[in-house]
């Protein structure tokens, strides 16, 4: 009976450590996701600015006559 309780205690300890590890990993992944989303917004804005500048440059090029 004592060995069964020891075994159960060890399994519970392993479970608790795993839960703590997963919680920590989850926090880290959420932070990475937030960073990636922020970077994505920044890059999307840069693409928009570049597209606007390119459209302005193309509008300045005279159309060739046929």
C-alpha cells in the first residue's frame, strides 16, 4: 500500500510539473504570437505606404502615344 501511494505521489508530482511547464510555454507562445501580430501590422502598413508611393510615381510617368 505504501509503495502504491509513493507511486501515485510521484505521478501527481510529474503531472504538476508538466502543467507548470505547459503553462509557462503557453505564456511564451502567446507573447510570441502578440509580437508576430504586431510585426505583421507594421509590415502591412509599410506595404501600404510603398504601394501608395509606387502609384504616385507611376502616375507621373507620361502615357506613351500609339
